[in-house]
């Protein structure tokens, strides 16, 4: 497992780890009542992800509906218009959604 200090210091490393492990969504991210929409799996492959902007302006599409995501150590939480990424109970990064 990659050390948190490495993930916090290197957004590209975080992006790669998120591609490989995906991200679980906290209930705070289910925003249909705020005008958001459901994430739908509409095609094969990793096309059903969530668009996020990591620190440094690094855009990424993170898997959220694939089966392997159930085992992901990462969860995304929302507080108003921003997000924050946790691994276990430890903060990894703030996220723009």
C-alpha cells in the first residue's frame, strides 16, 4: 500500500491508485435532491466513473460502479460543494467535484 505522504505529495500517484482501486461514495455524495444525477453504467469498461479534479488541477475519472470498488480503501465524502477523500479514517486530499 502506498504511504499517505506519497499520495498527498503526488497527485499523479493518487490518480493511478484511484484508477486501480476505485472509490466508494459516502451517502453525502448522493446528490439527486441537489440537482445531481445518478451514476449509470451505460457501457463496458471503466466508462461509469466519477469526474474529479485532484490537487494541482489534475482531472480524472474514477471507477465507482465496478465490482472491485467494494474493496477500495478510499471513500469520497461531500461537504457543501467540495469533496474530501479518505483512506480508512485518514484524510488523503480535498477534491473538486
